[in-house]
């Protein structure tokens, strides 16, 4: 049994922060893939990188999952210590 969730696979990249609701993400993707899109330069500048929607950012996901796992482990240890002090 796993003690905490693990990242196994991804189906694509999550939208960048503050891109907006679904329509905002759709507009963002349109601008990123169309070299002639009127907002392409502004979107690329705002995003700060080339956004490849099909490739999940697995390194970031694994780093975040590892931090969650560590916090969970520390929290469980603190709870056990507190319970031992009470008993």
C-alpha cells in the first residue's frame, strides 16, 4: 500500500497560472501555435517560455509530489509524537 500519491503519467501540460478559464486557455493555445496570430508575441512574452501543451512538466510534478510526501511524512511523525506524549 502506498503511503502517499505518486505521479505515474500525464496526458498533457496544465495551463499556465492566470491564463483564465477554459476559453482563456484555448485562446492562449491558439496564439502559441499560430505564428501569424496577432497576440502571439504578447502571449510568448507573458508566458516567458515556449509552451508545449502535449508535454507535461514532469520534473515540476515530481518535485511538488515529493514535497507533499515529505510534508505528509513529517506531519504523521509529529502526530505520532503528540499521541505518545499524551499517553
